[in-house]
């Protein structure tokens, strides 16, 4: 008798018509074989999937060049298909599930012809974790199969775990012919199904990541009483050896990965990494909030990564675990066969190719690496990996941080008065756009909890869920906002950032442990300037005062904008957050 899993695979094969079906076992031997297949047999646009890089300087590293139109997530082609449009909310593109399936069925008919269908059984979360989910993705490209092995716990034991159940998480993925006109990333939350055609890019194609672990998982969390969040998880060890665990949400281009792996500039403090992108939270029996990272890899932005900005990531990228390490759309130094990107420590070589494989010189005025070029690498290479990483229960969280890139107004760090006030701070948070994004530079985009593109249901209900989670906890974490990006009158950053951010984290954990007082302002609690440790950095009193200062007069425009944003969620938007809004608004002259 065929299992539900076998039947499902068979049905998808009848639709997509691959030449072969290959069940992956997740072994190292298999990963090596797939790399070989990607170098010698499979092609994208007539070109190999993988190129071997300099193995002495970059052990187990390979270069991948994507289809030129397939370099980023495509939010406008991403749909959440609840039967009821109201459930999807104003924050999602919506299509009725029946209509969406009709469309996808048409696009998927025969889409794997001439190709191999890889069956990828994987877990999101440690297999022994009560919170882990068993999943199976089908794909027709070795790049995705190998990437999933780096990012998730893939292996045949998952098939045994699924056994005769049919509630496993399903992902059907085909790159099709990469036609952006026929590209769709569709979610069917009630069926635990993601169906994606036309793109091989990370967030569009590695269906365990944003698609399942955020969009669908957030919906499961809403129904079942937990949270799936776009957050780093990290431990901060103090000079006495105590470790305090915190999480942080930040929109892209705020240095989230750098924060998660920070090398502390303060002697005696050390950061232990648990995750850089996704956190699943459950309330423990002790009434505290516990977090796990469901992934086991990093899919990070290469440009800007260097020994200065993220030394631990540079070490991770040179790790020797055979997972392997992939570089996607970086430049290439032809003489040394090494990857290269803008912002790397070493200057470009004499003989360079750009991300598409064309000859490149710095005089061209163009970038060698695509601005969204990426590395995919095992978290087990990380020198600062927390010893709790594989703890199936996760770690207890003492502080939740919401960050953003704001050149004005938002102080360096602020503590919320209460859980509800903290949810208000997360709901109003946002970031100014940078040159790395396609949008206009310097425009403020609100991105609540950095979840706007990833919340798989109506965000008004999501805010209510956050509020109710707070009520269920005996010992909820404290909530903070941070902003490393305030600029002076010359447009220069006032705060040094990077490893120096530990000085702000120190204040946060000192607040958690009641070791330091704070100053109440209408927007929350800020540090007294002398409570931010400043030995070894050049941030004079005057400058620090500016970035910790709160003048409610300056909040008038901001509050008008927040109001418009909150109103866009309509009647379902929770009353509690309007109350927080009004409390602040009343104080503005
Ligand atoms: O692949 S991801 O979606 O995680 C990266 C991105 O944000 O594009
Ligand atoms: Mn992310």
C-alpha cells in the first residue's frame, strides 16, 4: 500500500511529468553527487548550475549564477490563498484557492519534462523538538535540493516520521522556464501547502523558509497559540558568565545577520548565535517565552560582508563542513578562482567576471556582485554557535527588540512600559529605504515586526495575537526598540555600530536584570547617558544626548503617519493599540 506521501509525490509527478524521480536521503555522499550533477549535467540558460571555487581558500565552496531575471523575492507575485479574503488581510495578495490551483495546474502541466524531480524530506526544527514540523518539498533543480540540505535538517528519517500521516507540510516547486510572467508563489495555509513556479531564488524556492516557516507557520501559530517571527535569536554572555537570550526583528538592510553574529567590542562580553532570520516561540511551563530557530543555515547577503562588518560570518564562510557553501550571483576573481563582492576586505583582482559571468572592471561604474547576491552556508560552521542551538526546547527569551533604520527621531534604544506598549512599538516600526532596495532612497516604509511581507494572515489579527500571547505569559520578555542609524547635520552616522552595539545590548540586559535605572519619556524608557558604557569609543555627551533625546513636539508628523498606517487595517485593528496610540498622542502639543 502506498503511503499518503508516496501517493502525493506520484500525483505531482503525473502533473509535472519529470523524466526521473529521485528521493534524497540527505547524506554527504549524495550532496557531493548533486554538486557533480549541477556542474556537469543540469543547466540554466545553457550554463552549468555550479562552478567549483578555489578549494584551498574557500573549502567546499561553489559559485551559482541565477537566471538574470531571478535575483530576488517577488512580493507582487506572492499570494496567500485563504478561502476568505478577509483572513488574508490587506497585507497579502489574495486569490481564492480554487482559482489559484487552476492557474498553477495549467502552469505546472509538464513543467518538469526532461528534468529530475527531487523529493526532499526535511524537518523545520530539531527532530526531537515538540515544535518541529515534518515537511517534503519537490523541486526540479539541484541548486534548490542542495540549498535545502544546507538550510534544513534533511534526511530519510523524516519519511519514517511522516509514516502514514498526510498532515506533513507540502511544497511543490518548479523553476519552469523562469518566465517572470509565469512566476507565482502561492500559499494554501489550511492544507500546509506551498506551490511555487518560475523562480529558483531563495525565498521563492526554498519553501521551508519564508513560505512555510513564516507565512504558513504564523497562521498555525495564530490558531494554536504560538508565534512564528522574522527574528534573530542570540545569547549575550556577561563577564560573570551568565547568558541572557534575546531576539530581534529588523527589516532588510539593518544589519540583522551582523547583529546575530556580532563580535563584541566590550571586553568580557560574548555573543552566542542561535539564528539570524526565523524564530518560533512557545510559552513554557514556567510562563516564559522560549524560542527555537527552525533552520540550520544562513542565506545571507554577500555585499558588505567583511572582517570589519561580520568577522564571524567570514570565518563561517571558510568552514570545512561538507554541507557545502554556495555563493549565488557574486563576482569572480578569475586569476584566483575566488568569489568577490563589493565591500569585501580585499580589492577586486585584475581579471574579474561580474555576477552574470561577463568581464568586469571597477571603471565600468557597475557592481561586480549583484546587490542581492547571497551565500548559503551551514550554521554548524559558525565559531560563535550557541551550545543551545540543538536544544529541542529552545532558549528562554528575556528581551525582544524591534529595530529599524531611521536617520531622525527614533532614539538609539527605548524600553517599552508594558507588553502592550511594546506591541505598539513593534506595530509602528519601519525603516528608511537604502540604495540596496529597488525603491527610492530614504523613504520610510512601515514594516511591523519586520513581518509585513511574511505574515500569512490579516495583520490586524496578528497584532491581536501578539497582545493575547503577552497575557498568557507569567514572565513575558521586556520589549525594546533600537536604531543604530541616526545621522548628524553632515549626514554621518552618530553611533559607531557593528561590534560597538554590544554597549546598547549591555544596557538592555542590565535592565532585564534590574541592574540599572532608566529615564521615563512619553515614548518609553531611555538610558541615562552615563549608563551607556563609552570607554574606547568617541561619542561625546552632546552626541549621545541627541540620540537619546525625546521631544514630543517632533512626534506630531510621525503620529499622523502612524495613524494612517494603523487605519489601513480597518475595523479588525485592535483597540489596545489605539489606546497606546492615544496615550502618546495626548502628550503632543
Ligand atoms: O530567501 S529569503 O527570503 O530569506 C531572503 C530575502 O529576504 O529575500
Ligand atoms: Mn529575512
